[in-house]
């Protein structure tokens, strides 16, 4: 896959170099505001326009990748926390101790006062 990427960039660089060699002497007049005229070489103007279109998209792409990487890191951290909680040993069951019997009252019933 890396070979294809290198081949693509080499072909693109060759196309740009060929364009610059064959059109390097072409001049383009760009009419600006207030009667100003900018004189650019054609290859420079096309490279600048290409970069002006590429850079915002490239920045948005990198921002999206960074945001997704942050979300994945947070989700992995939460998953590790859940795994750590599930890996804890269960506490030993507590057996209830028998409650000692209450001594019986001398009258045989519940003491409710003088009746």
C-alpha cells in the first residue's frame, strides 16, 4: 500500500513539474479591487489556488481524526474501568447469626403496663 502512495505522489509531482516546465513563461493578469492588476505566472497561480482549496479540507479532516481518536480513547478507558469492576472478586456471603431468644416475662405476655 505504501508503494502505491509513493507512486501516486511521484506521478502527481511529475505532472506538476511538467506543467511548470511547459507553462512557466505564461503570465496571467489578475484584476483586483480599485484598478490593481496582479501579474502571476500561471503555474504559481494554479498551485496557490489548489492549496487554498486543499488546506481547509485537510484541516477539517485532521480535526475529525483527532476528535474520533479522543472519543475512542475515552471509550477504551470506560471499557477498562468496567472490566476492572467486573474482575473484582465477589464478597463472601454473610450468614446471619442466630438471634438469642428473649426471656419470657413473668406474667406470660407482653409487658404493656398496668392493665
